[in-house]
C-alpha cells in the first residue's frame, strides 16, 4: 500500500533525475479528488496526447475538454523533453481498466492481456501524457523518450518499484493504443537500466 508522494517530493524527484520541470499554475491543488479517491498508488502510466504543439498540449492536459474535465494527467512530457506539471491528485488519465493487470503491476509480474474495464485506474496510477499525434508516424525525439524514462524511473525510485510498475495505457484499458511509436517493453528496459 503506497501513499501518493507529497507534491513537493514529486517535483523534487523529477528534478533530481535531471529533468527540466515546468510548474503550471496551481498544479499542486489542481485535481479531481472531489469526485473520487487518489491512492493507494501502484504504478506509472504512459500516454500519448494525439496533439501537436507544446502550448496547446499543455493547456489541454491541464483543462481537459467537454466531457472530460482536467487535469488529464500529472505531467505532460513535450517533444523537447520538458515535464510540465499540470495537476496533482486524482486525474482523468487512466479510466477503467483490468483488475488482473493491476494485480500483476502490484506483484511486478508479467502483464496479462487487458480484456476488462472493471477497475478505477485514476485512483492508482501516476500519469504522464506525452506530446505525439499517435499516428505511428509522428516521431518521438530522443530527448522526449529520455524524459519519459527519467520521469518514470524517478517515481519508481521514490516508491521502491521496479520497471515493471510502469505500463502503457494500451496495457491497461481494452481499445486504447497509446503510447504508439515505441514499445513499452523497450521503455521498461531503459527504465530498468536507469534503476540499476
Ligand atoms: Zn491514454
């Protein structure tokens, strides 16, 4: 049972991992805690935004849109590798996913296929949204991939988790395809190397 990191510790661990962090507005208090629980936390989830343009992407992830109020994640990782903190607490990023996957993440075992939408992911995962069109063609700059690796590793380090606690949205909720353009297996390998 892991309690979410205090906001300042979340910020510090990202900076300590060598990341350039941008604090957006009142990110520490911007959340969806009034509609449901936040924590215990069990892992980190990676997404792509299906957007282009850093400013627009950060705004959207902070504010959300009709039918899906923000924040849509905790950190937005733009193509230049910066991490923009848009919210902290419960955020609308993971949605309903598979309880078998959550059990595997908690046990840090190989993931089963995600074929059920029966578990509240917004409660249990940190979320990083990554600026990309998600069409399989939009490139992922190395600076951005490295920032994903560093951000996920930073949170894992704080909680004593391994790379197996980092999953993609597509491994959580049936029908999701994000992130697209790199594999989570490859990203987890990078995170494992960093955590050695
Ligand atoms: Zn997603």
